[in-house]
């Protein structure tokens, strides 16, 4: 699924102005425990999380996450946005809960990283 399509499905707002909306996202995982992200995600995945600190971006870099969606309309602090831009990881904020966003993506055909 392309990042632009994900943006539409989650009714999100792209926070990082540098993003390839044609980038292909293979699967998605929703987690607030970064240890779960490291053990249950796959390269090229979409990460949905309620955490907004810079550690999320650092974890995403290590796990080769393609993009991050912050749930419940959360806006990350400037240092998180700056780090995401530096690392080239697109960041989106979306107004719904993690449960709803995962459901929307699953319904649209997004695969789980655990499968």
C-alpha cells in the first residue's frame, strides 16, 4: 500500500514535509513498547504509536520502519520531528485511536507485521 493511500485512509496530516507518497509500505504494527517494535516489526513497515518522544524515531531507524503514525491526533515535539527529518522517516498524525487506525488499515488490505 502506498504512503499516500495510507494518509488518506487514516485521515492523517503529514508532519514531515519531505516524504515520498508513492513509497510502498509492506505491513503495519501498532505498539507503544519499543521493544515490541524491535521484535515484531519488519523492514518497510508502518508504525502506529501513541509515544511521541525522539526514541520512537531512533527505534524506527533501527527497525527500518518506513513511516510513523502518531495516534489520537498527538503532535510530537520539535526534537522528534527534527530527528525524523534527519533520518528520512515520514511522520503522520492521525485523529483516531490506535484501535480504529489499525482497523481502518486492516479493512483496506494492510497486512500485519506479525503474519
